[in-house]
C-alpha cells in the first residue's frame, strides 16, 4: 500500500516538474519572440524533453530484476 502511494507521489512530482519547466520555457519564448503563436510548441517541446530526461534518469537508476530461481 505504501509503495503504491509512493509511486503515485513520485509520478505527481515528475509531472509537476515537467509542467513547471514547460511553463518557464513558454514564458522565456514569449519574452524573446513576443506574443506570436510559437510559444505553445516551445512549451510542449520543453515538456516532452523534460519527460524524456526524467525517463532516462529512471532507466539509469533502476536496478535489474533478480535472476529467477531455477
């Protein structure tokens, strides 16, 4: 039960982190290029890149499963 709650908590933190990075990148893009339409694609790209980075870190930090008893 606790491990399931921890999993949901960590997933929420990861999504919140991705959203904050995307919003910041959107604001930076808006400051650089003004209020033109490319702000949303820049924010979406930042969201996806952050997600890929977090997924890569998870993959690198995960431990291999134990060998099956045979």
